[in-house]
C-alpha cells in the first residue's frame, strides 16, 4: 500500500496498540479486533483516509474511531453476569469520555491529537478526560494485589492505588508469594509485572490465581509488552508499558475494574 510514500510498514508498528485500544474500549478482544479489522479494510480500500490527522498513528486511530462511532458505539445487550453489569455502568457514563480517557492516558495522545481523532477541539478533549476520571473513579473501589519485584515501582503503585481509594491486599515479588497472597485475601484486581524476582513469570502467577479464584480484572505493567502484544494468542485488554505514567495506571485501573472481566487473558 502506497500513498504519498506511505507503506504498510508505516502502520504495522501501530497495529498492536490500536488493538489494545479497541479491546480496552469494548471490553472484549473479539469485538475490539473486529473493529480494528474494519479500520484496516477501510485503509486498504481507500489509503487517503490516513491523511485525516497529523501522524500515521493518529490517522489510524481516527479511521477506527470513525467506524466505531458510525456503528453507534453499540452495547452488547445479550451479555449476562459480569459483562452485563459492566455494560450497564458504561451506559451511565457521559458520552465520549471513555474514548478520550483511553486515547490520552493509555495511548499517550496529547489533547490536540485526541481532538483530531474524535473530531472535536483540544479543549473539549481535555474536558472529556477530566469528566471520565471523575465519573469512573467515583464509582469503583476495591482490593488490589500488586505483583512487582522492583521495590520503588511497587511503592509507587501502592501510593497510586491508595490515592484512588483502593485497599492493597499485598505486594508479591515472586509467583509463589503472589499465589499465596491471593489465596489469603481475594483481590478485586491484580497489577502484575511479567518478569519477577526469582525469574518466575507474572503471567504464570496470574493463571494460577485465576484458576484458583475465578475471574478478576488484571493489568500487566511491563517493560516487555511485545511478549503479550503478539496477535497470536489471547491478549490482555489492559497492558501498560514501562516506564509508565501515574495517569496511565489510574486510567487502566478504572477501566479494568469497570469491566471486571479477564475474558481476554
């Protein structure tokens, strides 16, 4: 694909992050991937659409967002249980706020780019992010297990969670200690790194916990996002790359607890 020198390589590097955004937005890997695929099909048929915003990444997200909005940003009314409860909460939020929050805090677009993607002003984009943070953080609080072997990062995450009103059930540095802490007090959410102190795996720790205790939201915070954003197997809906920003963590925690689903793991 070429358009003013544009090649498929120019968008390939952004695709894992578009899929991440789509999953976080919809709460489902299957639904998110369907919208991401539709965006790519549009680009293949009409490459000029990538000129809609200032950068290739912003243009790619704008194409996706146009499709998402034109479909009415539908809510799946056939879901039950946890997903149904999450969708009910979603329907109560101010329109466009979650999209703006994810674009700014997780995907790291500035407010001007968020405005371009959402076809609004930078000022309105900033206002939407503020509303989203307030509405989502005010609605949800719970117990959080942190699985992180770096003490400074673990302390920072503890401070962020406490500031959001969440209770810390414990901090684990290894797979075994993570499983033990989760068994002692079931968390409502898990923050986890991939590589732990004894070279054990945070991914394995999460699977052990979910197998034992059932479903709960999980957020990976890792310096190795490529190990999870492969497109070859089920992926986490919530993935933050190190080094992270505090607002990324706050946004992901609010989103993850809002959906309260690990169906994409």
